[in-house]
């Protein structure tokens, strides 16, 4: 089993909705973030990814480390993602860019009929619900 190190944001807005994104050519929604490059710190990777994917200019002081979690990768069979999860309050509009197709704000307790990545479904949304 291959393991991929990633950093993701449990991004919420002022009303407690959680931001999910979907990459081009995929069906599963997940947290914004991405792979940690060799020699890169998790927080640095997340700040880079948030800028590339959503046009969010985030400082390290804007992020709160929430923990680590592992799950099956949504788009890569046979891969496990090990995620560093950071909390982020978003108060500015997001702009879908880079390899993203779509971004949505959802109620973490009721994501509706969206297809969710395992990490999102099993780890991140329950964390957001427990904080409401």
C-alpha cells in the first residue's frame, strides 16, 4: 500500500459551513489542500495549495493544527493518504483555480447527496460537527 503525505484545511465560514472542493475529472468532494513536497513542511504545503487552488492568501497564524488522520485516497486506488489537518476561518471569496473543477460550502452535519472522499466523510466532517 502506497502512502501519500498531504496537508488539508477544514475551512469554515462565519456561519459554520465547511468548504469542499472537487478536482477536475473526479466525482468526490474533499478538503482543499494537497501533497506535501519532499522537504516541505505540512503548513507550508497547505498555504501554497490554498493560494494555487482557491486564491486564498493565508498566513501561518491563520491556521490551527487539528490533528492527523489516515484514509483511503479518493482518486488513487491502492493509496492511503496521511493528512495533517488544519483549521481555517475563511472570510473572503474563494476563486476556483489550478486543478479544481468546483468548490462548495456545505453544512458539515448534512452534506446532502455529495460523493465525499473517505478522509472528508470519516475524519474531517465529524470533527467539524463535534465543534459546532
